[in-house]
């Protein structure tokens, strides 16, 4: 597969990216079976309120060495998410059905780490930073 065709499953909200999932109240991702390419209008609306990366999952072309997650010739995220998932203790013998995913055949994480990455992927929220609280306005 051409490197230019490989997709990052945890990208930021920007025009031309694809919306691949919605983050549910329980903190897991419900993936869309279809890739939905977003435009400037979607980006503008999504940036109102909380960070879009706290509410949605996006995908875009893997940037390889231009990405801060690229180390020693590969993406470091799959190993991290697989380790975190295993530390949470799900039963590895429990039946698991891969989530519907519109990018799996071209996904960097799946191509690099296989179904183990897919098992952990629904737990990934791209923006895990603390919420910023706007300062209160004074009535004075």
C-alpha cells in the first residue's frame, strides 16, 4: 500500500479530514461505517463550545515523520493504547467483535498492530487535556 494512502485514526478537526466517530457519554467512540469528509462549515460549528476532539474522532493522511507521535520508524500510539487497554483488565478471552470502521483497511494503527489496536481504539479520545473554564464575568 502506498504510504500516502495510510490514514491516522486520531487527527484534528480541520477541513478535508474525515469524521469517523462520535464520542459517547461513557467515553467510548461510536464509529461510523462511512467516512464523512468535513468542510469549513462543519469545522466552524464544531469549534463552538468544547474542543471538537473531545466530542468526535477524525482521520486524515498519516503524516509519518512530520507527526510528533512518529518514533523509530512507526507511530507510537498503537503500543500505548494497547498497553492501557490491557492494564484496564478486560478479559482477553472474552469474545470481541471489531467495531465498524470506515478506515480499517488503510488505518495506520491497524496496519501496524492488527486487531489489538482495534480492540483499544474505541477508548481513544484525541483531546485528553483538561477542560478550560472561562473566567467569570464581574457584575461590577
